[in-house]
C-alpha cells in the first residue's frame, strides 16, 4: 500500500469532540495524529461525518478544521485545513474529564469505606 501522507503520524489516544453543521457534537478518540491530519474513531453506530468537521482536542489545547479523506465503519481519516485554529470554540472536554476523575475518586473512597479499608 502506498503511503500518501505528508508526514508520519504519532500514535496517541486523545479524547476529542467532533462537530459538523448539525447542532450536536460527538465524542471521539483520536488514535493517531500528525501536523496535517489524524485518524479519529467514533462510537459504533454513531453518525460519522463524511465531508468535513471541526475537531477539538483538549489534551493538545487545540481545535482544527478537518476535511474527511476516508472513512471505514466508525473510523475516519482527516486532513487538517489551513484555517486559523482560533476560529473554533474551545472545548469543555478537559473540564468534563476533571469532574469525572473527581467523581471517580469520591466513589472509590465510598467503596473503600464500605469495605472497611
């Protein structure tokens, strides 16, 4: 298979939020990323964007406009466009993750109390 990417992608597991013209955004996982594109996985059965989307990655603190190059089932390969990164609204994913981790710690403490540990 011919490699058509401009540069090598780095394997990662980043949480992301993809949005299109539709009012609903979708949680996704960025599986690999480069300066020019990424491979993004959605939940099985999710409506996968087929044209373009905005992709916010809280861990990188960046948002990208992305053109869908290929898709297979619930995975898409995207190429980032040259639009300014600041054109997209910031993601609240980092805040949601912090709240989730805090709730997890609280629940773990309750479990330990109930078990007498």
